[in-house]
């Protein structure tokens, strides 16, 4: 927290912090919706959240009840989530396009008393999940939808004379559950992760302390699903404490223009977002007269700043990349361009906070532990985390809780890593993902896959080789990069599928792999590879091959491409 706001710093719950921010920032803008143009000041935010809190109470929602939110990034999310906090209910955000099977599991697992849906599409999904699970919660709709059966419009819920916010904000207790997130999960059913006010306040405070600046009045952009702990922490709980101004992007189709208009001071994103912005900068730089396209940051300082302003990054103070490794050359590009991009490490179970250090960055690492966070490496090489942000256990799952939380309070991440002498963390992959070829060597795929992602034509990489004589790789072609490369060669008419089998494309990729192999031990070298043309749709987040946070579902990939893999060993 910032030294000049001791009242907020002393708050013991998120709702207390929210009330104090409403009081001190009343006329400042709190939330702006890029698509609708709707704007809320902090005073309006406080009043409307209190009105909705009374409305939810009138529906019979009580402390400890679960309420599922099927909402995109919009003002209504902030109002609904905060209103539920004020009455000690538990908001449960889900990703925007989960399967009915996954929704049905969540319905049966946490038994929500209500579901808040955005539109007719989400209403249909909620009804289908209810039919499939046999659990039928109350339905609340934000936008106009056919009013059939047990359906309430959000606009009809708000009380005309709401309970005073000061009174409502005092109900919650530090150890109340403030939200429950469901892990996207690369295997098995999703796990419910309850996080308390105490957990989240600690996480928000240690994050803002590490930033070294106040976000009061500064701009943020909210665009990732609020089921993602990184987005929820940065643009909801930190926002609630700091009094920043959040612009919401509900539709990623409009992300580029929303970013350009919002001009945020803080931006959190997965590697793919930073990669696309990198490509946009390169395209803009190519228009500079006499520019050297091979330069790390093409163009003059004046041109560079102009391009940063064009895409909306001209005011960035805090830039965070999470969820997966970012290719080194893209990291170097942004740092050279003056964007202080730094990798972070954390999981839903740790409220997203583990390590991050934008002030003393060592490329290739995720930085040092946050203040108040202990990080150790076990004898097996597993990353262990202990702090006040670590959750108390999975919801209704004692068995899996015992697998990750030990008696000394350490959370076992199942990630492999190492700490350098200065305490910087390097993540080396998942404990469960280790490849063991017939040579008997343990091969961690993540570091090698990260290097494969530096190949300009590749968007995803999956190493194979357990039980096999050598390591191979499945490489997914980057549709945009390949299309541009092909157009430069006069092959614009060729499809991605055709290019995946083209000898020239294979030769380009092969040269990069030769360079990578030259620095790898013999057991880790890639002896064969296959180029895949699945494209952005098949490899998009929250699909059979990828989790909602962009992690590869390795088992599903190996099954889907089993014949392709077999061909690399014959």
C-alpha cells in the first residue's frame, strides 16, 4: 500500500479497503467499459454495489453461499462481485467458454445458489449445466434475455434506498472466503481454490509494495478472464486497494484499439499477448525510412516512442508476463524499448504471488520472492512456497489438499525450479512432465520448449520421448508469422497446411533446431520434429489441447497426434 493512505493500509478485509477507497477517491473514475462507454466513479461504484448487495440479500443469498459469475470484463462484474463480498457470499468466476461438462461439474461441486449470466448465450449454457447436473440455481441476467422460468434481471435487483456502505463493509471477517477459483487443470477435474480476505489482502499489498509506485489515479486495462488469478488480483483487488482507474475490454476482438485508447500504466499479460504486440511494433518499425528490420529495436528513439504511443504502451510503468515462459528475444526487445517487462511466478493456490522483481531483472528468471513470501527448492527439485497468501486447502477435497500442503505450511507447486545465489527463481517445468527416454536420463521439456518458441515461425512446441530412444518435437506453425513469411516469398496463395509440408519451411525450422541442439546434452537433443498446421483455433485457450490459462494439455496432445509421433520413431 501507499504510505499516504494509512486507513486503507490498516483495513483487515477487502470490503473495509473498498469502503475507504470509495471515501477517498469518490469523484475519481473507477471503471470504464470500452465497448459500452459506461463509466463509474468510485462514489457510483460504492452506491451501486451497496444497492445490489441488498438486492442479492432479498433473493435469499446468505453468507457462505456460492454464486457463479459468467461475466466478461465489464462494470457489472465489479458491481456484482463486490456486492457479494459485502454480504459475505462467495463469488465464483468461471472462464468464458468452458464445456457444459465442466460447468456441470462445478454446479455439482459447489452447489451455487445463484448464477449471474451476461447474455442469452451464457444463459443457455447455465441452463444446460443445470439440466446435466440436476442442480438448478437461481438465474440472474445482466443483458435483456427471454424471461422464462426462474430468471431475474440484474437491473431489477438493485435496492432504491440501499444500506449504508459503511455498515455493509463491516460485515466481512479476515478469514471469510472472498472468492473461489477453479483451476483450469491440465489433467482431471478442476479443483476449487477458496481464497480468503486475509490471503488476498496480503497478496495485493506485497504486489503493490514490490511495484514501488502508487497506482492511485493511474490506469489499468482488464481483459483476461476474472477466473484467472493474475487478472483478478491486479485489476480487481489491487484496484480496490489503490484507487486506480480500470478500463474493461469485454471482447478480445477489440483489444488492440482498447489498449490504444486506454494507455495503461500497468499491464499484465500472457506471453501470446506480448508476442502479438511485439509483431505489431515490428510492423510499425518497418515503415520507418531506412529502418534496419534486424535491429533489436528498429528506428530512432523518436520513432520508437511514437510506435509505443500508437499501440498504447507509451505510459507503461509496470509490465508483467505470467502463465508461461516468454521467448528471450521478445523479452529483450521490450526491455530495449524501455518497457520494464518482468516474468512473475505464482499459482491460484498462492493468490498469484510467488516471485517477481521488475527492479533487478535477470532475464530467464521469474525474479526474487515477494516480501513475506518464502520460496524453497525440495530435494526433488520441486518449487515450494509458504506465505500468508497460500490457501488453506481445496474445497471438498481432503485427498488432493494433503498432496500439496504439508504440516509446515509449504505449498508443493509440482513445478520444477532452481534458485540462483541471489534468490532469483528459474522455472524448469512440471514435475509430472519429465520425459524419461530409454537412455534413462530425466529430461525436463519446458526449458527446451521455451527455446523452440524463439523460432520465428513456431507458436507452440511439445517435446516427446518418454520410453523412446530419443527426443522429438511437435511444432505448431504460427499462422500469422508463416503467412507474412510466405507473402514475402511470393507464396501468399499457399495454405498453412501446404506450407507445413514444404521443404523450404522445414529447412528454416531445421536450422534453428540445429542451433538449439548444439548447446544441449546428447540425451536432450531433438532428433526429429513434425510441423503441425493446427492454427490459432485448435490451439486457443480453453480448448481440448490448451487450458484456459494457455498451458498445454500434454496428455491430450500426445493422444491427438499419436500417429504423427509414431512416424518420428520409424
